[in-house]
C-alpha cells in the first residue's frame, strides 16, 4: 500500500510540475508575443495600405493593431558587435500590455521620430556592454543593401547604417533576451528600405472577447494569403515538446509503478500458498472458485484504492505547499520565478488513478487464480 501511495504521489507531483512549466512558458511568451499574429502565407513580407489596415482595426473584437517590420541586423556599440533581430513596431506597441511578465530597466519608451529610442534585450545589452547612463554613446545598426553595382569598391554602398539611442533593457526569456531589439517602425522602415511592406501585424483582442472568435473573423477577411496564429501556435513546437515529455514521464513512472506492483503480486501469491488450508475449508463449506478469486481480487483492490487515495491526497498537499510557499527553489538567482511552478489539473488525478488501479488489479489477478485452484484431495 505504501509503494502504491508513493508511486501515485510521484505521478501527481511530476505531472503538476510539467503543467506549471507549460503555463510559465505560455505566460512568458505571451508577454512578448501578440495575442494574434498575422503573417503572409508565402514570402517574408507583404504590402499594406491604410484602407486595408482600417478594415482590420475596425473589426469587432480588435482593440489594438500593431504594424511590425522584423529582420536580422548587425549592431555595434563602442568596439563590440552582435548579430540580432531588430523589431520595428508602431507607436501603439506598448499599449498591448507588453513586458508585464519579467523585468524592465530604464525608460520604456520608443522615443519620437526625431529621436528614436530602442528597448534592448538584456542578453544583447550584455553582449554589447551597453551603458544606459551614457548619453554620448549611441547604438549603431547595419543592414545589408541589395547590390546594385557589383563592381563598386566603396563598402559603404553595400549596407545601410543608422544610429539609435538605447534607453531600456527587458528580460523575459533567454530566447528573446539574447536576440531582440525593439525600435520604432519608422526607424526600421528607413534602415531596411521597406516602404509599405510589413513582415507581420500584431493584434490585441478586446477584453471580454474570445481570441478564437476574432481569429476566425480575421481568417475570413484575409483569406488564404495570410496566416493568423494565436500565442500557442506561434510556439507550437515548444509546447508540443513539453506535452510529449509529460506523456513519456507519465509512461515511465507508470512502468516504475508496475515494477513496484510486483510486491503486491508476491504478497498475494505467498498469502495464497499460506492460506491453502483455509481455502480448502471454504471449498468444503461450499465456496465456489469465483468466490475465492473475488476474495483475493478484493484484497488487491483494497490495496489499490487505499494506496491511490493516500497518494493522491499526499500529492495534492505537496503541490499545494509548493504553490503557496515555494519550498523547492530553482536555484537560479536571475530567474523570473524563484521556485518550481506547479499547476494541478483534475484530469491528471483521474488518469493517475486509472493507471494505478489498473496496474494493481492486473497484479492481483494471477494470485487470485492460483488460490482458486486449490484441491480438497491435497489435504
């Protein structure tokens, strides 16, 4: 019973931790990503005009529409260089509630058209050794031009160069921290010579409106030339990986529980051997083989249900304590959270109970069959 309880508790705790990690990833990515992201089905960018954009802005359920131009560029600060993504966004970008998760240092502003400002990922800031308090050093941005004259000897004709003032750092998740710099769209538009082209559009949905509903409306309006992705679809591979890991952990721990159930098998088998005389007496009193099998199967069921209930209660208590007080820490001082996240889902408790009871029943069945085959002629 103790073995079943410990196995059940371990399953509940591990599955709850995976749920917590999945929720953490969603919350961190949602802080940087849009609720809905519109991209071209084919190609890197697409043309926009105000009339077409107004159709999207005026659609029911759309609260904020942000235009985006995103591409790789080379950044230089003093003598340091780093290749990262520059993300040009329209002025309402911060109105979408960005950077609510994580940390921000400095002036969280994109500046003006005359004095553009950049919000730098903490990792990029570390690679370039950016000092936000230095008013005299600006961040240089280089982007390659499409070659018009292959025979030119002037290297300045091969790239565009602009400067921008770094004013803030953000820290959300390593993938974003090490690879992104946020800048005004007018700055990036001129650097990349994009004109009316955009790489994506980001939509914030109005409060009280379902994201799935707005997503369907946008798909109907835009047609097959565009894709509309929610936050989960923007990182589908990562979330799928977490779910697969959770599944394999469940299978692995179920196998461990199956190995532990051998204790039940051997215990009931020994009992069947030791109680042969008592079983013979029951047969002599008129008991049937079915009754004897039921006695041993019910004994296994008592072990299964008792162990499962104790394990579920203990697992719930451990997860509740971890969620409330964070006893087990991550051990990373710079992490967004201090302790392992947990989230309890009733389906995990259900499947854990089914797995435990099924395994224990299978372990109890064979000893029950053996006990029912006792012959009165042996005594």
